[in-house]
C-alpha cells in the first residue's frame, strides 16, 4: 500500500523512491554469470540484450543504430532530429558539441528550427534497413499524424511515440488530438509509447494496444523538467507502479503481455540493473551511450527537450567519453564507476540473486535505503 505524507493541511503527497534509494538483495541461491540469459523480445523481434538506444541526436545516428543492432541491442532514431532536417548534419553536431554552456540552448533552438524533411526520414530508415538490423524510429505525439505514413512506408519495424508525458486521452481545444487506440489498431507495426509515470496512465496506454510502454519523466541527465515546470517522477516507484499495471492488464486482457521499458535516469550500470529488477523488461539508455567513442555528441549529450522553441526543458551537458560502444555494453571495465560493461553488471547481479533470465529477475528481493538518509 502506498504511503502518503501530509505536506500541509490541504495537501498530501505520495512517498516515491528514486533508483538511488533502493538496492537488490542477494538470495540463498546463486548462479554462474555465464549461465544467465540477457535476451528479451518485443512482438516478433528478439534481442540479445535489454538495451535500447534513446532517440536522441547525441546518442543515435544511422551508424550507431546499426552498430547497436549488430551488438544485439536496439537503436531508435529520432525522426525529428538533425538527421531528418539536414542532408549532412555532422558539422552541426560538431558545432553543438563545441558550444559554450551559456550559448548552447539558444543555438540548439536555432539549428532545430529547420523543418523535418519526409524524404530524409525515408533515406535514414532505408540506411538502417540495408544493414540488416531491426529498424526503429521515434516521433513525438505532436508530429505522429503528420509523418507516420512516411515512416511506415519506409519500412520501420518498431514505431516509437515518445514524449515527456504521453496519455491515452489528450484533450486540446486547438487541434485534433491523436487517438492512440485507433492509431495503433490501424497500424501494421508494433508501437512503443510513453512516457508514463504512474499506474493509471500506464494502464490506459496498455489498453490502446501498445506493444511497449516507456516509463519515466524528468529523470534523465539532460532533463530540467523539475526546475522548469515542477514535474518529475521518482524512477524506482514509477517502474514498480507500471509493472503492477502490466500485471493487472494481463488479467484484464486474458494474458496480453506489454513490455515495460524504463526510460531516463539510468546513468550507471547499477541503476540499469535495478530498473530491470523493479519490473522493466528493457532499458532505454541515453547518457551511458552518449559516452561511447562513436556517439554523435562527441562527449556531450542533449535531448528533444532542449530544442523547444519557447520553453526548453532540458540542456546540453558534458558527459565525457569512456570508450567504444562495445566496451560500454560488454566491457571490460577498468574503473569501478558503473560507466562500462552494463551487460556484465547485469549478468553478475542476476547470478547473485539466482535468476537465469531477465523475466524472473524481476522477482528478486529489494530493500529501501533512502539516499537522503545516507
């Protein structure tokens, strides 16, 4: 039962936990790390590791999406990013990476004012498909109706609708809202949608027919939603809530399983592992993959929130470079900082708790040790 705390006489707030506030408890049975499986599947698509590259220009380009795919992960291209606005965005990516911090956001707004070009959406997705990996692209809810037919015609395998908050019922007096349930029903490809940060919102998204639900709001390294609009969802509680919504939806739907995908705030391998233990089937990574040598951001990181023309809710930040993408995912690690060998860390945690697959790892024991109390 969730705990409510009295903020004042007229308002109560629910107690929520961040990933730093929880930890995994070893069990009486252990396994050999080499005996565990880290594979996961969404719809008909199988992957060796539960890692999704975030649709952010500092993380995923056509080249890095292909590299992730060949390593057994999934890269999602931002179809409203620089790769669909410019024929050759490389000079602009280099410029953004080199900007002084106090000038970065304004210049990002200027660069992203260039319109998205449908022909470039087609071209980029064809580049990824030609490499023989799973093709995934993301649009915001606001642009989905405008560009979805271009995306589907280009041969996307997984369609991602990603926003800071996505609801099954958006009410607007200014424009015709996206009817998610009808949209997903009419589409021939599986849809991942989010973000959701509580039980009710997630349950409604699952009822639309989505294949996966993204969990998270305002927790990423480049997000400033708490500072700008006062909204944030503690990730540990959000993941656990959405996983519970998934359990109830399975009962309601007669067994339909919706993938829960944690999105944002997993900056180190420990947080990545805990997100899976809390009930996520896969994790969408931003900053950790932005630290890879191949990352387009060249040691800097920014997201779609930074390019908003009137109220940016994120910024470009420096994350540094730690090594090749393969080292970030599979090691070896040479520092005990959780920035490399994410899959090795997952295997070790699964082995320590006695589980041999990610699905059963969600049953592991956890403790709460609030970060603020340490």
